[in-house]
C-alpha cells in the first residue's frame, strides 16, 4: 500500500491578518531597494501620488502632501510615475544611497 502525498489541506496556516486595518502596526518599508524622494518646492498639490499609493505612504497635513512615510513605503514607484511631468516633485533613488549617507 502506497502512502498518499500531502494535499493543499495539509499545508500549515501562515501569518493571518484577522483585524482589518492592522497594517499600520507593521512597518513594512525596510525591504525596498528604491525610495521615492519628495521635493516640496516642486509639488503642485495635485494629490495624484496620494490617490495612487497602494500603501497609504504619502503623508498629508491639512490636505497637502508633506512627505513620504518610509516605514510603510515599499518603493514601488507608482507615486513617481503618477506625478505630473510638469511638477516632477517625486523621483526614485537607490535605497543603499540613503543608507550610505546616514553612515
């Protein structure tokens, strides 16, 4: 008699997010390899970066973009792509460049 191989029901459960909105408790930005850099002087406050950011990592104050929440930004670059060319208030730089500057 041959032993049956384990099926999908035999796979142990991984991490579960049980409560909605709990992502704020977990800093997930430390694995990115690119980081958006915000230039407030160039920003025209179109809010496109904030609208399109999948990680809610664009910081606002009184309805205006003021910077990036690097604790949650994953470096996807969507904000940079959506920033209008006429503004160019966001750019991507290598994460290791920032780390070298702080050392």
